[in-house]
C-alpha cells in the first residue's frame, strides 16, 4: 500500500512538473514578428567569391576581409570602410555596406544617398576606391547616378543619369556623355521602362563588351505609352505622380538595341526587324567581343528567337528559334561556352524544363537532362559540367546536381528539403543552404564532389529558442479529389500543408484559414522553412484556427501541362481548387464547416476575392491585400503572357474577374490596399468597391496612404510600422469572424 502511495505521489509530482512546463511555453505575438527579432534566423551573407576560386570576401564591421573556403581562415584585409576619406576631408565618408569589386579586384564601387524608384531601380551617389593607391573619389560631381558598372578592364565606369548614359575614365577623370535624348516619361537610355523592370526582372539596360571597347544598351521610347496617375498625400495639397504603365491590350514602349563604340565614338543600331510591337527580354555579349546576342519575343510571348548581332554593322542573323502552344518563360538560363562554338539553354519543349546544348548556328547537339521532372535553376558551367538545381525527387523539394556535356548526370546535394547553392567562382566549392518545414536554414560548405567541408551555420541556437514557444507543427499532406484533374482526365495528387492548433483536440470543431497565392508557376507548399508565413500562422493556430495551403493547378515544378492549363483563363482552375480545398476541409470531422476563411496578397488577393464570391457557399470570410480585381487593370507583359489581350480574349478576363461576381458575396470581406501601389494599382480596389456598393454588399476596408505593393515602413519617425498595423487589423478581423464569442 505504501508503495502504491509513493507511486501516486511521484506521478502527481511529475504531472505537476509537466503542467508547469506546458504553462511556461510562451505564445508568439505579432511584436515577435514585426518589432522583435524573435523569429530571425542567423544567415550567412556577403560571402562574395574571389576570382581565384579558393577565397571569398565578406564585410565585417566595415572591413572587407578575405577568407579561405576550405579552412575558413582569414588571409587578408582589403580595406576598412571606416578609414575611407575623400581628399580634403578629415573624417570618413559615410557609405552603405554594399560594394562591387572590379573584375581584377583592384577597385571598389560604393554608394550612399540611396533612393528607390521601383522594385529593382534606384538612384545613389557612387564612389570609386582604388585599393592599391588607397584613394577614394566620387564617381561624378554632376548629380546622383544609377547602375554604375566597371568595365571588364577596370579602367572605366559606365553609369546612367537623367535617362542618359555616361562613361567615367578612371585614368583621366574625364566624364563622357554618349546619349543625349533621354527625357522623363519619354526616352530611356540604358535602363528598362516600368513594365520591363517588373516583369522581365532587370533594372540595368547596358552591358560592357568583354574587351571593354563597346557598350550595348537598350533605348525605350515610351512617348505613346499611357500614363498612370497616383496622388501622393503629403502636405496641404496632394502631389500627382505620373508614370508610364501599359495595361493589358495597350501600347508598349518602342524598344531598340544600340552599341556604342568607345574608340570611334559611333553608335550603331542593331537590326532587330521591322516589327516594333515586340519584346527584347534579354541581351548578352557572346564570347566574341563583336557579337551581341539579342532575345526577341513576340507580343504573345510564345515565339522566342535569339539574334546574333554584328556590333560594328548592326546586321543580325537568327541562331535560335522556339515556339510554344502557350507561352515561353524568360530566364537567365543561357550560357555561351568559352570555345565560342556552343551555348546552353533551358526549355520546356519536351513538356518539362530541361537543359539543352546547341551549336552557335542553332544546330541542336544534345538534350543534357530529361525526365518527368524540372530543372529549376542553372548555376553555371565550369568547363566540364553544368551545375543546377532540380525538383527531381519531389515537386516540393529541390536538390543540387551536375551534368556533363555527354548528358551524364550526378547528384551533388541530396539532402531532404529544399537546397540552394552559392558556388565559388571556379565551382570548386559551394555553400549549400538547406531547410525543411520543421528545420530552419543550415549553411554548409561542400566541395564540388558533394563532400562536406565544414558547417558555417546550423541555427541550432534558433531551434533551441523556439522550444520556449507554444508552436504547432507544419505538416505536408497529399490529398486527392475528383475535382483535381488535368484536361486529359489525369487524376492529380495535390500537395498541401496544414498547421493544427498546438493543443489540437480531434473531438472539437475548428475554423480554417486557407492561405493562397496561386499565380502561374508559383508554389506555396514546399518542404522548406518559410518563416514569414509560418510565424503569423502560428499566432492563428495558437488562437484555435487551423491553417492550410495547396499547390493549385497552374503551379510550378510539375511540368508544362500542369502549369499552363490556366492559359487564357487565369483564376478559373485556381479558384476551383480553393473551393475544393474548402469542401475537403469542411468534410473533416474536426472542422467547423461554417467557419472557413481564405487569405491572400496580390495574386493571392485576387484568389481570396474570387474564393469568397465564386465560392460563397463554402468560404465565409476572406482577407484580400493589394488584389488584382480584373486583369484588364494589370500590366500587359504579365497579363498577356497568360491571357492574351482583352480584345482577343474578353471572356477569359470577365468570366474570372471577381468584380463580376460580387452579387454572390454573403460572408465577411476585408479589403486592404496601399494608395501608392505602382504595381497593382489602387484602381483595382476602387473598381471592386464600386461594384460591391452597387450590389449593396457590406465589407471592411483598410487603406494605407502612399504605401506601395509591399505595404511597409513608417509614416513618422519612431512610429508604428504599418506591417504591424496591417496584421493587427487582419487578426482582429479573423478572430471576430472565425472564433466563437
């Protein structure tokens, strides 16, 4: 009897300890995400490869130190930013920590006075530091610059200012302007217009030839492109900001490619054909310093050619030609081999994205990779092998591989989860960044045979800190449903993740939040650490809300037919998949079918709005941040790639615009937008509001004056960050409408 008593006492004490431990677990708060670095993992950044292939540079407390990849030991210090003083000054010049080394590593470009323009572009005041002579000089005394770039021989710097191009001779200190017709909202020399920058993903539009004797550059004539007008709410009278923005079906800039010859002073136009309603998404110098490669893409974006342009005469010939029944994605996965005779290119022409080898005359040599899987990124070629990332093991994972020019492939990094690589300049070493849904980023150095050299950061301290919090597990779940099919009738298995409340009880009924983006080629479900969404959804889970997401039809890494089935009808299949997911969750015994919500930003906002209108019988609550509400209001490069023009495909636009289905709305809807959104214009919200009011539909609205598509920053010094305000608003809305009162 005494033994039984003692056992009961021990069990009681242990239960008490466990209860105390459970109580000690902390709940995550919004301030942990937006004000405190609670969820900030350690990163390994700034490891810039040096040209010898054995060392890298990293900036530490103002010093640019050089380290050996293999040993991790410091071998040199190139300079200390705190000691960089302009001639005649007595104190160091304040400089941003970003820097660019010249190819010969003898000079450095710095900048200060950074002022963003759009997503990728900015102006700044640049400075050149000569490492050997220890001299710091401003790049120009004549105003801020853009896109400062060393020539390959490091004797000059080209830059852009006021839509014109300049060259600074670092030996003579002379500044030469070689274009003169640049004008705001009319002519741009050396940089893309808004829509090229946003949709083709580059900000620099000029390129030095390999021998430093020529500069190839874009010239945009956007005179006939219609302007979009935004009001900036500062001061007594709001200011107007007008910029050129070509909406779907509207006129684009007329784009031309020129080459400036430094020796002759001549500027030669490259012959890109008579058609002007066309795109040039990439240009690149080949191994021949007089031959420029120009990608030419038709407006439907389903016919890609590459032209070889003689930089002296401007004459061109086509050496690559590809067509696609849907569209062709533009990437940087094209590499000219050093022999000057061959090049590498990725293509989806066999139904999956793979690597191909061609002769310079366009003759195909070999398809280097093949199979029902996708190459997702090409890192480069070391003279023997092409190094790349692929979704070979699973569409929700990424591993690292190498393939030689015979098509013999080997696995470099086969770790479970998502792996990303940063290679040394000679591809002898790589830093692998690995994570899974429940393992934060780990940075490990490998050699190019896949042998681990050393661990740089495993984020173990972060993992231990997370044990203090009342966190739920993020689980990958595969589901099937008769609604998930390809047009040919193929039944699909759909990847999802879910986060159950940490105190989940299968006998209770829980509300559900569907997290959605949904755009072409995108995946919200990956076996990787995605703390930005994971953090916030932990707060929802702690409050008793189940969070789920799905890789809808139209997503990436599952082949062309899966990705491009949404062609000409953006929002149709994606919305059907969200509604099917809502039905699936409603059928689960632990879900309250009356409390299913959907949340998304940008394309996800479009999906959330479509979900609560077209799926009004299944989705009771929606939050849409910066949504497209009709693709007629969005830019033409993105929209027409997937939809063609409104003139060609009016039903594709109108049948999938939530504006045309607001009469179905019967749930709770929160619309949030920044009035300064240059990407998805506030017009989208205004047009939706007009339709909602016309139908007598009540809804909630939150507008952030002057904030762009990302909705971040403060209005006044030391004020509350608007992201914190935004998610307080969203949380309050969700808790009000999903949780039992």
